[in-house]
């Protein structure tokens, strides 16, 4: 009976995990998706507690208390710290997989019940688990800037890294053939831990969100291997979902940045950019607030393109007020969402949702682009790379081929940023020098606030 309860809860949890991922696809259903994921995890844990193989609940209780004590503060971090918090979760997942594999290997070694299949599954679990552990810790450290965010590179780095992984795999293969050769086991562990560190060291801090999605996939695969070790079907299905969704997310992010996996992992591209781009002295045209307000008031379709600077300035609530002011005047206002605007997937969606901007006014890049030629005003707020036309036209540009939001095709463009500094890719943006572009220099929150004040002032004078 207990066994049936466990299996039934696993089936239900798997279904909920699938629906959770499905619902997370859209902002409208995302909360339901999170709820379903939480419920699935709860079912998985409670269902496991019915497992007749459990000999004592004492350590499980200790684990629950420790996990809760760590989890509660981790759930309270600021939105901007979510990428590093996620990296820490992956680190814990990887460590758990590695430790479970280690415990099982030595237990079964003692009992003399190690089969080649079991050792094979343990080796995969332990390599992926431990490299995810140290790799994710490094990623979290880079994002938190505890360790240098710039890529640390040296000659033949990729060769050294690859050799470590191959060596660990060779030790694993020998161990599968001769499971009793236990001294190989710590060698595999140390090589995997080292590989995790060296894999992340050459990658720049700004590429970490993509790397974290990839580490998520590794953690999922480690869980799948753990499922085979423990003969636990929920770990296999949930791990496979986790692994594949992490991988798909990494692919989407790479595509949206027009980067290949190898470029992210071995390219040392995402170094902290210094403002070196403005070599040519082109003239910006600045607008006054009054100019901007006048043009905005006469528009019928306005598209706001938010980017990293909007997030830095925390301008989302001012944007909501601007949206209110404009829609009050019968102006159609949309928000154009680029898949890699900001520094993490969904960065803009989350911030705009926080300010209660209606979801149906958030339009994905592919849907808004065909509309751009009939847009009266494109208001670019702290976005740079994601609206840079060089991505379409300049073959020599590092962002060539990256899909962008075609703000340059709008009838008029206002761009809010603080200075002439470039964005993440460290390059000039032709958009700012175009005839139909006017700059509103200043902090995104302050300038948007001024626009709102100006608009509401005019409204009260009517
Ligand atoms: P971006 O290219 O980094 O440009 C952001 C702009 O915001 C800068 O030019 C900066 O100019 C301005 N800014 C900064 N603080 C500001 C403030 N307080 N007020 C007003 N403006 C401010 O950002 P993006 O257009 O969003 O593009 C994202 C980039 O990050 C892409 O290259 C993407 O590939 C990369 N990336 C994204 C992800 C992801 O998951 N979303 C992950 C990794 C990398 P000033 O300094 O002059 O103000």
C-alpha cells in the first residue's frame, strides 16, 4: 500500500511538473505554473516519505530543518540577485547528486553488490554533480562579484579543461570495468570538482546567465543519473525535464544573442566592457522634455523598448505612470520585449509585471517588428544592443546577426540613457545618430518621472 502511494504521488508530481513548465510559458499563467511546480515538489517529497525502504526518519528531519533554514533567506533576495541565487540552487543540487552517488558507491562496494550498470550510473552522476557544484559556485561568485568577473584566460586553456574531463571519463570507464578499483573514485571526484572551476573561470560575468541555464541542464542530467542509481522514477522524469528545459533556455538565449554554445563556453566574450567604442565623433541630437512630450502627445501608437538601463534605474513604476498618462490620451502604448534585454531571461517581463503593466501590452520582438514602420514614437529606455541596427547591417560587428527590435524603423525615436557609453557588447549604436532619433540624456527613472510630471502638468492645465 505504501509503495503504491509513493508511485501514485510520483505520477501526479510528474504530470504537475509538465503542466508547470507549460504554464510558465506565459505571464498570464506563470503564477499557476509556479504553484504547480511547488505542489509537484511537495508531492515528490511526501510521496518519498511513504517509501518502505526508509529505516529512520531522524536524519530526514534534520535535513528538512537545515534545508528550510537555508531556503527561507534565499527566497528573499532582491530580483537583481536572482541569477546568483539560482546558481546556488544548482550548486546544492549538484552537491546532493555527487554525495548520494558517493554514499551508494561505497555502500554497495562494502556489500559486494556493485554491478557495471550501477557504477556507470554513479560515475555519470558524480561527474555531472560535482562539476555542477563547483561550476555553479563560481558562477554565483562571479555574478555577486566576490570573484573577478572578467574572463581569466591562459594558453591552451581549452585543451587543459578538455583533458581533465577526458581523464575523469577514462577513470570512470575503468571503474565500470573494474568496480572494486575504489582508489579511482576520489580521482574522478577531484577531477570533476576542478573541471567545474576551470570551466567557468574563462567566462565573463555577463555571460553567466547563459552559463547558469547550461549548469541547470547539467544538474538535471545528474538527477537523471541519480534516478537510475536509486531506481527512482520521479528523479528520472523530473531530472530529464529540468535538463532539457535548461538546455532549451540556453539555446534560446544563445540564439537571441546570435552566439554559439562554443562561443559562450570557450569564447571569453562577456568581459566587463569599458567604454571604448566611441571612436568616431558623431553628433547626438538632444531633445528637451517639452519636445518629447509634444511629440508623444501627438502620437497614436507609441512603442516603449526597455533594456538593462531601465532595470538598473528601477524605472518600471515611472513607466507605468507614463503608460497611464499616454493611454489616458487615447494613445496606443505597447512594450517591445527583446528575449535578452537586461541581464537574465524574462528580466523585462518581471519588472513590468511588478509595475502592473497589463501583459497584453507586452509584445514579443517577432510580433512587434512588422508593426514598427507604422509606430509614431519608439521610446528606447536604457536599451542599447537590442536596438542596434548594426546587428542587421554591419558584418564586422560582434552582434551581427543578432535579432533586434527595429526601433530605427519608427517615425521618431527618443532614447533615454545617461551618457554616450555603449551597452553590454561595447559598441557604437547607429540608432542614436539617425535623423529621426533624439536623445534624452539622464537616468531612466528620473527622465521618465520628468516626462510624467510634464504630461500630468499639461493635463491639469487643460
Ligand atoms: P545594454 O546593451 O547593456 O545597454 C544598456 C544601456 O543602458 C547602456 O547603454 C547604458 O548607457 C544604459 N543605462 C545604464 N544604466 C542606466 C540608467 N540608470 N538610466 C538610463 N540608462 C542606463 O542593454 P540591452 O539593450 O538590454 O541589451 C542586453 C545585452 O545584454 C545584450 O547584449 C545581451 O546579449 C546581453 N545579455 C543578456 C542576457 C539576458 O539573459 N537578458 C544575458 C547575458 C547577456 P549609459 O551608461 O550611457 O546610461
